[in-house]
C-alpha cells in the first residue's frame, strides 16, 4: 500500500514529529485520463512551512489529516492517458509520498537535456533554479556590472543566484554560515563571502561592499535584509524571495533601516516562481545550457528514504543542507 506524510495538527513555532505522521493511504482508481507514478526523488523546501499554517497565501494550506504535497520526480508505472507511457520520467507536485495517481495534466515529462540527471529538475532546473533565475534577472532587474548581495548563498536558491550572477558578469557577495559553507560559496565564483556567524552582518557587508550594493537577493529577511538596506546604493533593487528567519516565529522581521527606501529610492519586489510559468522555455534553454556544460553546478544534500523526509525538511531550518535538500526513494 502507498504511504504519505500527513499533517495532523498546525505547528506552533518549529514543527515537530507530533505535527505529522507517515501513514498508509489508498490510491485513487486508475480511471481514464489518470496516471500512476512511483516517486524516485522528493523535494523539501522552506515555503512548505507556510503551508502548514491555516492562512491565506499564494499556495493552499495543507489540510489536516490529508497527504501533504510537494515537488517530486517519478517514473510512470501505468497510464490511462495516451500522453504517457510506462517508463516515462515526470516531474509533478504529488510529493511527500512514494506513489501517486493523478490526472495526466498534473504531470510533465522531463525535457531531454543531454547530461542532466532527473533530480536536477527539482533543483537548478526546477523551482529553486527558476526562482533564482527569474528573481535575479526579472524581479531585481540585475545586469552586467551590478554588485549583488545574496543571503543563504550556500542554499539551493542562493547557490544558483551566485552562479547566474557570475555568468551574467556581475560582482557577487554571498552570505553563509560557517567555514565550510563559505568555502563552498567561494568555489561557486563569489567575489566575497560573509560568514554571518562571525559577527554583525551589517558591518561585514559594509566592509565587503564599500561602494554599496546594486541588488539584494533575499532568502533570509531579518538582519540580512537590514544590512542590505543599510548598504544599498541609490536605485538599488531587492528581490524578496523568502524570509526563512521568520518562518517559525511570530515576531516581526526587523527593519531598522527601512527609512533608507525613500532616500535611496530602493525598489523591493516580492515574487514567486509561478509568476513565470509562461517563460519556462527561455529558462530551460539558458539554464539548461549552463547546467549541461557545467557552468552552473549543484551540490545536493541527499537523505535516503521516505521515512526520513520530515527530518530532511526540518534540516532546512538548522543549516543541515548545502545546496538542494533532496530525498531519494
């Protein structure tokens, strides 16, 4: 029988195992137009924390007692739709489980890009890479010659932003926690790396960018957003992707330097990946070429087994991952 993670109650603060349960569940009947997929890779992402709350947002909340969902790559086992055949590899949103039966329209065959592994479509060629690509180049209007500050630069999105910015001729300052992660960000081509664990971010960023920053790609919020506001040049552009520092806290994100938005004419642009679904063709073409050639690399943190999916998810909030966090089934 299939198994899936279910939300059993709404978390308060950091989620715990008391909030979820791995249960057996009955797959729907394989009627006409339906496809049965066995998952091979699951994605866990910080935005999933917000879905555990009962609040109106850009993506529906998880329902209590129902299987949770998320990005996944799987193989078609059986199909009642002519668009798919057994053995096809697909990407879809019926993750947090080992098997799924869904309408054919919920699955997408992976584009054929030589040299690219299927799990890349959950990372640099999936939601995280697309978030980095469109956030940097569209939401932040980043261009050649810009000085770009990237928070959580050793994470899935941040590491992609660093490499895209370098591919486009920008100067990059990344922030990461600890010697090993800072070395990883430097290996991606970052010009300067800040260890946010070693002292106040605002002082470190001011030292790394004495002329200021043109672009800030925000994955963190909190003191990183404060630092970016404090060091921003006139007409700086901020792409607000995520604020993981506040995901498990009821306290508001600190904005000590928000008044600089006026004086420096700073543009803050919130965005989400699905804003750009109509432009995936250009993303696959450019990013696919970078990934296939090795110009954009990934370092995945892989956790084995469906049973450990929730542990992998919690690891996102404690710095357990370098690059993309994936679960291999």
